[in-house]
C-alpha cells in the first residue's frame, strides 16, 4: 500500500503547478506538514472568491490523492475569512493556499 503524499509536499507541488499555468499562488497559512487539511481560496480579482476544501473520500478512492470540493462560490473577502476562522477553530492544523486567477480556475484537475 502506498503512502499518501504529505500536506507540505502536496501544497508545494500545487503552488508550482498554479504558477506554471500563469496564476499567482501563495501559501497563506502553513498547517501540519504531515496531514493538515488543505483549503484553497481562488481570488477572481473582482472582489469575489471561491473556497475549496477537502472532499469526503470513500474507501474506494486512491489514498495517495487528494480530492477537493467547492465549498462556496462568489464570496466576498469577509465571508471567506469568517468561513476560514470557523474551520481553524475546528482544525488548527489546516493549510490555506490563495490562488489569484481572473478566470476563477482552481487548477485542481491537474493535481
């Protein structure tokens, strides 16, 4: 059985992939290097944001990969911050990655 990629490794590769696709990406908050949950904010640069978080994974899925779902769409910055604060109260070890992309692409299909 293969081990799942660590969060720090996955985030590093994801940021690089976004940058190669022409989007600006940065790690806003570092969580647990081994297994912290990862949340992605896609800033459309028009005052709206989409928020992605871990999808519920079934036992049939590949344990090495990570699946994401869009948790919210078209939020303003304050609403994103409120949601992330709630998530951090539940899981203080989470990661936050911000991607700036005018087209609203999360670049998750390639990961």
